[in-house]
């Protein structure tokens, strides 16, 4: 059961870092184009990783080059699509598509990973989805191009997580799972950078450095979590990031959460606890068999 507990702690840590990076993305997206943010942040992450010398380079090897390439490509597409969605849509609209990720991941876990969720786990997944929908009771603000970007981001994000789970079952390579997708993002976004570059001040660079640090931590932790836990458990637990957002809004900005937000947070939390209990029960049954 130690693996379940460690995996749970890793996901909880990941949610805090990804909430921070999403908040910075929303701030930066109004000032700079996606290639500028992603090129600089990827370069910062890669330089920090390569600065570890030979030990760092050794950790970048992988026994799954094709799946790593697929994960890298999907990460590039998901990053670009989420950036575009955050740039043009209200946060509540993006939440509705983020709610799709656990369901898409669970649906694809069976055919691609042979990890089909149990019936009670499906109920918990649906509960978490209802919780996210409760946080955006107004529904979509009217379909537009940004919603297509958000849908693409949800599908590609799910695929990237499933690829990460496949790699994690074969080898322990969290650094490689961070390095190669970031390298792909640097190359893809670097091509477009000269056409969209805007001058930046010291404060802007510090924001991007903070974004890079938060994103590195989030990707490292989720890669380790996917090694220990099935994707259909990790993805809904990642939605606990919204608890961080609500808590920060309440404690830091004195924003009193609406009734729908409280209901949504409660359902998301209950869903996560239910899924953890189901996984714990299943592992106990396997240990006794």
C-alpha cells in the first residue's frame, strides 16, 4: 500500500504546482504569444537539467523512444491548445473541458493500457465531472474557436498522460519524461519565435522563471505518480488543483466562493477520496489472492 500513499502525495503536490503555472499562464497570455512563453520556459528547464552534468544526461535515456516521441508531440499540441484556450476563453469555460480529461483517460485506459476502471470507479469519475460542471453553472458562453482549442487540449493532454503511464510501467525515468517533451516544445515553438517576439522586462522574465520552476515540478511529480498509479486514478486526482485555486482566492484575495463552487469542490474531493478507497480495496484484494 506504500506505493498508493506515495503516488497520492505526488499527485497532491503536482496539483499545487500546476495551479501556480496555470495562473501565470493566464497572466502571461494577455501580453505575449505562446511561442515566446514556451520557448523561454522550455529553455530554462533544459538548461537547469543539463547543468547536472553527466548524471543529468544519464537520467535522460529511455527504453521507450517511440512512446516518448508520441508523448512529446502530444505535450506540444496540448500546451499550445491550452494556451490558446486560456487566452480567449473565461476560466469557467476551460474548466468544462478540463473535466473531460479524467473521462477520456479512463475510456482509453482499457484499450491502450489494459487498465479498465471498475464500475464503482466510473461512478466516482462521473461524480468528479459533475463537481467541475457545478463550478461553471452557466455552461459555455457560446461556442467559438477557443472551445475547439480547449477540446483539442483535453484530448491531447489525456493522450500524453496515458503515454506517460505506459513509460512509467516499463522504466523509472521521470527526468526523461520531463526533458524530451520540453525539448520538443522548444524546437516547435522556437521556429515561430522570431515572428512573435515582444521585448520583455526583468519582471516578465522572473514570471517566466517562476512558471518554468512550477511546470518542471508538476511534470516531474506527475511522471512519478503515473509510474505508481493507473491513469484513471491520477487524472481525476489532478482536478484537486481547483481546491488550491478556490483556497487561494478565499485566503489571499478574500473572494467568497459561490454555492456552486462549494458544491463542486465537495464533489471533486469526495470523488478523489472514493477513487483512492477503491484502488486501496482492489490492491488489498490482489494481495490476499
